[in-house]
C-alpha cells in the first residue's frame, strides 16, 4: 500500500529536512509533523550569526550564509520537502525554496 498526500508527498520516498533552532519545543513540533506524515527526516539545526540573529527570517538577504558556529551544514542536494519552525528555520527554508 502506498500513501500519497494531496500534494504528492509519498512517505518513505521523499527526502525531508527539519530545520529549526535548537530549542526542544521547536524541534519536537517538526518531528511530530514529519512523523504524522510517515516521513523519515534529517534534523538541521540553524544558529544564525550576527546580524541575522537580530532580523526576522524574511529579511535575510543571504539566508543560506546566515548559519553560525554550531549550525548544521546546509548544502545540496536539497530535499524535496522542508519542515521548519521558529524564526531562524523559516528564514533558511525561504532560502532553500
């Protein structure tokens, strides 16, 4: 049996990244959504450096270069699906889009 959502996401075959800051509550939300969709996902923690840390994510002019010390590497191949939470995760998700 194959389960496919209305958006064409097939559990088990879709590459998925969870992008969040390191706060446990943010990470749990991402994991819960991926689990509910039946997806195996890779967690990517983003801890932006200054000045990105002070700005809303949609203002980041170079979101993929905002990651600072302690962040996970964000390089291609890009996932088919990104689930993000928090200010920092949203900015990076927009950059990957």
